C-alpha cells in the first residue's frame, strides 16, 4: 500500500470513527431518508437553506465505514456554501466515483474536494460506489425538497421526504 493510499484509508477511518455533523438538527427545511438496497446502508439527512446557501445539514445513519465517512466528509464540505457550489461539488464527486479508478485528479480537484479525494480508490469497486454516494445523493434530494430550483434530479434507490415543520411525509 502506498503512502497516499494509507493516508486516504486513515481519512476514511477518522471520519467513520469521528463523524462530522452526525446529528439531526431540530430546525430544517427538508428531511430525506435514503437506503442502499444492495447492502442495507441508510442515511436520514436534514437540511436548512438560507438565501440559497446550505445553512445547516445534519444526518444520522447506519452502514459501512465508506457510506458513513463519505456522508461526514460531504457534510463538512457543503455547510455554509451556496447551494450551486454544493451541487457542483456533488457532481465532481459523482464523476470521481464513476471513474472506475482512472480519475486523473488535478490540483484544483484535490483542493476543492478536500477529504473527499480519499474515496478515489473506492471507484475501483462498483459495489462500493453506491456506498460512497449515499449521503451525497441524499443531500442533493434534500436540497431539492427544501425548494432549491436548480438541477436536482435524484437517481437514488429509495428516498422519503418529510415536511420540516410538520414532520408529515410529502
């Protein structure tokens, strides 16, 4: 294992053992629940928007270290960013995950994706890609449910959205 692969493994394990934003906030505009049916990983994610910015995001979930660590990394990257930037990050991460291990990351990619580049090796394993994308796709769906009108079509397996004020399913 190379030094870079070892570092990436440490980043993933650290986010798994010490997840960021791993709590569901009381104030939110949308909540979604996504499940990866191939392995059972799941995440419930709440988001609050303010002036086209992701003001807050929190999540709870169960699953493998990849799904949970990736959701932690995503939450750290998108909170406080304009929604358009968060969606651009999601697209970059999706492209990385679809590379099947052939991605040629630029310095700009590494700077923008920060700890998310640690999942580059995951792209070599198609069965694990869905794990890494689970939280990212939940964020994309939650932003759409919260009312952001950008390109936010979701292609995840399962999601359930609830109204942040009433808790009722939409």
